[in-house]
C-alpha cells in the first residue's frame, strides 16, 4: 500500500512548487464567469514547481507542453526535472481528456480519468458531485478503484510563482481507495485552483493519509504560462 501512495502522488502530480501561505489566496473581487471553456493549442506550455509540504523542500519542476488536441483528447509532452537528484531530467507523454483529467501518464492508465487534476465540464460555484475511477498498471501489476466527492468551493484571487496572479475556482476533492490492503485504508484530499485565464490549474495541494495518519503532502504552484504565438 505504500507503493500505492507513491504511485498516486507521482501520477496525480508527476508533474511541481514553492511554499505559499494560505493568505496568498483570497476571495476575488470580480464575479466568476458564467461559463468556462478550456481553449488550448499545440505549443501551449505550463511550468510548475512541486514542494514537499511536510519538509518544505523543492522536489520537482514539471513542464507540460501541448503536442496535439483532438475532439476527445489533449496530448502533452511532460519534462520532469528532479531538483532533489542533481536536476536529472526525464521526458514522457501524458494524455488527458478535454477537461484535463489524466487518461494515461505512460505508467498508469485511468478509466474514465484521474478526477482530481481536472475540472467538470459545467464548472460553476457551489457545484457538488460524486465520482469514481479505476487505475491500472501493468508493471508491477495493480488495479485500484478510487471513489470520492467534490465541490466547487469558492472563487478566489490566487498569487502563484514569479508574481503571477489569477482569479480561480477552488475545487476540493476527497477520495478513498479500494480494495483496502493489509487493513491499511488510503484516503486523499486535493485542493485545486483552476484559472480560466490560464486554461489549467494554477495551484494544487495534495494530502494523503493511511488509516487517518498523514503519509504525504505536497503543493504544486504554476511559475510560468505561455501560449504559442
């Protein structure tokens, strides 16, 4: 089950941060948009930093670049820079649906998609919903089901990396993993800030617990967003 916790963290984030206090997010003074549409194209790019939220150490820098967009998917090249390991780099491919739910990260497939990295199609304040998805990995072989609930909690003004600031929907996801292995129950909580102006989340806080005890925590912060001209 420890391996599961590592897999979930790597898959859900893989891919980012700096320590920012909670007061870097405050209720926005402008109203949220009535409708949102994710508008991305080849060459669009997001760079994140992931910091261990327990030790406050910078761990990974991730660079997502859109390589293709179809009627059903967003394909990306993802470059990981492991700051904790002499800045070693690995490049991979991740596939998302059109609302940024991960479908395949090169190691694990998700059906229908990893919920807590994306947003609902009908995004609006106060929306609540339940979800479930399956993860499948071939080496080592594993299959788990995640069941959870989510809520669009607020519309906030968020300060992220390099002085960037966005108005964003804050979405809270809470999940449990099945089956329970060796009497160890795995749960996770994600707080995600999706900014329509960035076409993706700009901040994401992840926390996992084993039998109620904290096992991992991280914070992912956008430090650069570029659109191909």
